[in-house]
C-alpha cells in the first residue's frame, strides 16, 4: 500500500503535515540542485531526530580503497564515491534561550513546498512554547543563473508574547558519509575566517592512487537589519555568526544568507577566497529580488522547451514534472567533465558516479528537450575519458576500450566482479549513444571526429572479447552478465551478443563515411575490417523456434519457467527476501534484457517478433530496477497493450513520489527519471526516428483527456497535442519538415491534425 508523503499538485511537492517518521523520505523528495551543487531537503534550523544531512558538489569525489575478501587480478584499486561536503544551509534558531527543534518542539500550521516551476524550496510553521508563538518561514534555492551561489532566507514573526530570537547562520565542515569505512572523514581543514564574510576552506584527504585532491572554499555573508547584537565565532571545521533581535508581538525580521561555493575543479585554491568574495558582492549588489528573478527566468526557459502537460490526471502531471525538475537540477550540460549520477545530489548510494544509465535512458530525452549542445556534452564526456577505457580493457588483458560500469574519471571504480567485469554490454550502449545522437540530430560532425575514434576502440574490444567456436562455426561471448543482473556469469546473453555485433556493423558503416586519412590515422586495416565483418556474419544468437523468442542466454529455457503470479507477495521484492543464490537460479528478470535490445534496434524486428518476446519475458519480470518500467511501457504501447503501458508509466513517473521500491529515503532514482518522459513520448505518442523519418502513432490513456509536449528535432521545435479524439502536430519554429503520422507521410508547414487511430 502506497503511503503518500506529499499532496498531489501539478507544480508543487507540498504538505501541511510534519512527518517525523519519514523524515529521510521528505529530505529526498525535497532535494534541490543546479548541476553544480545540491543538497537534500534538510532543515536550516537543525533537527535532532533521524536525518541524513547531505550536501554534494558535482565532480568532487574520493577514491576509497576497495575492500574485498579475495583479491583477483583486474580488480579496481578503489571504489569511487561522492563525498558529503560542507553543510552551508544551517541557520539555527534560539527563542528565549530555547533551541528550536522540530524533532521535539510543538508546532502548528506547518507547511512545506518545493515549487518545481521555480526551483525554490519553502517551509513555514508556528512555533509554540507555552503562551508564546513565533511564525518562522524559510526559503532557499541554488541559483541556476549563477551556479556558485545559494540563497537561504529565514523570517521570524512574533505572534504572541515577547521574544529574544537569535539567528545563527553557520557553515559546518564536520561532515561524514553514511557509507564511509569506520566513520572515515574525507576532509581536511585548510583555512577558516570569521567575520562579515565568513569562510571555510577544506581539502580532501590524500589518497594513494594519484587521484587529485579537491579544495573547496565556502563563504557566507548574511544580510540583516536593525538587529540588537551581532557576533562572530569559529572553531575547528566550523564558522558561525549570531544575530540577535528582541521583538514584541506583531514584529517581524528577516535574515538572508548568501553563500558562494568554489572548487579547485574551476578555481585554483589560492584564488578561491577572492572569487567567492566577488560572487557574494555581485549578488548583494544586485539584491535578493533580482537574483531570484534571474534564477526563475532560467527555469522558465527550460520548462518552455521541456514541459509535458497532462489533463485529467493530476498524479501523472505531478509525476512527470517532478522527474524533469530533478533531472534538470542534476545536469543541464554546462560542463562536459560531468555526468549524471544515479542519485544526483540527493544521496550517497551508488557512489554518485556515472553508470550506463545516462546513455541508455537519459540521452534520448535530452536530445528532444534541450539544446543539441547538452547531448553533445554527454558524448564529449565519454570521449574525454577514452584513455580510461583503454586502461580498463588492458586490465582485463583485452584490446581496445572498455567503458566503465562505474566511474568519475574514466577508470573503473566498482568492486563487484559480476557487474564490473561481466556486465560489459554497457560498452555497446556508448556506441549506440553515438548512433542515437547522429540519427536524431542528422549531424555527423561528432561521428566523423570524436565518435569514430570511440567506435573503433569499442569494436576492437568486442573483436577481442568474442571467441570463435570451431564446432559451431560461430562467434560467441561467454562469462557475462546481461542487463538482467539477476543472472551472473552466463554464456551468450542474446542482448550482449546482438549489441556487440551491431556495434561492429555500425563502426564498419561509419568508417565508410569518414575520410581515408581518418581511417589511416586510426590504423584500421582491411584485414581488421574483414575480421569484424566475419564476426557480424557468424555471431551466435540464441533463439527458440517453437516459442519464436530470442533466448536470454544459452541455458535460460532450462530453468523452471514461472511467472510473477507464482510469487508469494510476501516474498517481494525478491532482492530483499531471497538469497542471492536463489535469485540467480530463478527465472525472474530484474529489468528489460532481451526487450532492451528490441527497444534499441526497434526498426529491425517485426511486430510479431516484438509481441512474442514481450509476452514471454514480461510475465517473468519483477521490475526491481528503476530502469525497467519505461522500456516495458514503450513496447507495450507499440503493441497496443495500452493498459499495461499506462500501468508501467505510472510506476516510472511516480517511482519516488510514491516510494514504490521503499528505498527513496536513500535518495532519488535520478537516472531513471527520464522514464516517464520516454513512456509518454516514445510510448503513448509512438515517436520514432529511423532512416531520416520522424514518426508518430499516438493514443491517449483512458483516464487522460489530453496531453501535449514539445520536442526539438533537427533545428525545428514541434508541439504535439493528443486528445481522446484527435492528434495535432504544430511547427513552432524552423523550416517545414516531412514526417509520418499513422504510416501516412506528410509535409508539416504549420499544423496537421487527424483523428486518433485505434489499434
């Protein structure tokens, strides 16, 4: 049964209930960020109850020593992890010598609201102590207009009685990771200054792996008027200021805390204090209203391109906007040294590193809702780390490049063998991302420069990783884990084999498009290309004629083939109730595996093949990955299984808002948050783009009256609106374009409308 922490609202995550039992869940769901920094929805005034205080800085991490029971050749030396940085949001409150603490204090008229349209988090409540009442309000945001700036505003209004109120803005560097080994601390104090502009400079501890140490300076200036007293203090890893007011009933005061955060990724340590000072001076000169207006204006522009409007279903509307908001809060392409971690700025699980999730699930959305440069930045990030991919392959004794499963810098930093060294299918997704970008934009510039270098390196890995079976006269790939992580060390995973061969094929096709000079520079010989062609022609693909399905791997059909209906509900999720041994022996599938390949290469399979495989594998899928529902929603929609498509959409769109997996308190599932958008646009609206043709086959869910969205496509901006009766496609910007609507080609010059076609 779903326990909903927040009200359903189209633009807000809001509540009038202070829920002390699910405080961590509240913190995750009200997290904010700006692509440079972010934090969980912790309380400014502090909270003595259970809480996970977390502030994170993009690209700032630490290589923690890998701890394994039995070391094996090829293991990564370290596990990369995002580290909890200086907590700069605190503004502690004292009322007549009583510290305000919502874990124990009596309050009324409580409100909390994350405004997704503006990226501003607000809270308010009336604090009660005997006959005394004080109304506190809080507002904070991290600016998307000036990325190094955060603004925290606290207001106090005395409603009853007289009150001496002390505001204590502070910055606390005594932070640890919840997943650290033996409460290890990752920060050293380098400098601290207390005064009008208090600052704290910290540096990550040394490491034995040659990974750079990061230096971070955090500076605050607090704007307050007509105070009674103001003092400054400091101690190890902490600076603070006390601002005192004596107020009578009806009087109101405000303290605004401006914070600038600089890291050595962008500013040399010796220059950080001066630059932080400049940022604060600039912000204060502009004034709080103008700074906030600039911040809101950037969010308005983002929403103009990316908003999905749903009428008739408020839950779905809130879900899709929440997902888009959190994705854009995590990444908007400003820095090609950055990528999108599974938890973003909302938690520490999964180490905050880069996974294949980005290329598989997020890039397709960003191609449509953001400038082309944003998607190109994601590809450039991988090109920048090509040397690390060469290193990873060499560690396994293989040629070419193996892109990492988990990384910050291109070097593999995950310590689970069955994932790090067997889940090598991620290498093909990097290649597919190059294809996806090129196919969607129609721009072959990246492909013919950086992309072809990556494709050749990845292809060389696959050509070395496959082996030739003389008995079968076929190429095979043994010892892998496919996208279904509930099977390890299997042979001939259909998806892995299929995508490896596809990568070789795409690389060969791409080599024909680039100049012979580039081919020679990459030392691609005729013999090497001949070998790749031979592998493509003789790749082994498990298939069962009787079932007419692609077999997930060689021995999958030897398992006891059950469906999820055979599971006792008390045993679900199985990853929390079964031993790993039992899971590996079962037929149950964590997420799309064969179906992931059918999704990628959608134009290469018949509708009959898609349906046979969907009907076979979906009933065995437990969807215990946040990445699972979207792929199933898209394929279900294509197959006319509209009820299933809508069911899967609801799961992916409200995965965190409704805490489906009972794990959102650890942080949000950021890299699956494109799933709702994909389910609507590629699923319900049936958008595809193959062979230079943009295609739509829309339907409208029964409980929706209408939905609409915009996409960027090859220099155009299109608006698509779908009702129960009709679909319209309008050319908002750009030159006329030919598209296909329900298999009918047409030239779009302004707007086209047609009735909904029912399957």
